[in-house]
C-alpha cells in the first residue's frame, strides 16, 4: 500500500466514523431523518437555482445569487439539525421518541412548503393538494 493509499484510507475511516457518530447523535438513521435531509438538500439547491437561473430570490435585492444568502441558508440548515440533535437527546433522557419525531415532522413540513414556494418562483405549476400535505406534516410536528 502506497503512502497516498494509507492517507486515503485514514481519511475515509475518519469521515465514516464522524458520519456514524453524527447519525447516532441525531437519533439514528430512519425514514423521518432521511426525509428531512432530502428536503433540506432539495430546498437549498432549488434556492440556488431560483437565484442563479431565474433571478427571483426573495432573499436578495434583485433576486440574484448571493454568497451571504447562501451562507445564511447553510446556517439555518445547521440550526435545524441542532434542533433534531437536542430533541434526540431529550428523548434519550426521557425514554421516549416523541420529541425527535415531532421536530423532524415540523421541520420537514417547513422545508416542503419552502420547496413548493421555490418551485412556484420558477413558474412550475403545482399539483393540487401538495401544499396541504406539507402543511399537515408541519402541523403533525407542532
């Protein structure tokens, strides 16, 4: 094994261990967390698309792409994951699963609504009932 291969292996092992630790701290990988992560990524990418391609972002003057707005978006996503982490810790302390799932459902509903708003800014027609489904998910968490 070459020195480069050894470094590559060490880096991969460290990233894998960090990912496993973060996932465990967030309460484990399940369908609810997977949905939230998927919605967060889609919302962020659609926000970039709305600003970059359509110049229609409500977050910046002129609707254009802004690194400051992007950084705020990443910070918000990080704060959302912090809420999930805190709720998972609360559940562990209380021996329940309600807090984490409630937070995830609430945040997933918010992200889904934001995705629909971004898609609307792109001029894509929305199927009826989809917004109501995300609002129901949001209420389920609240």
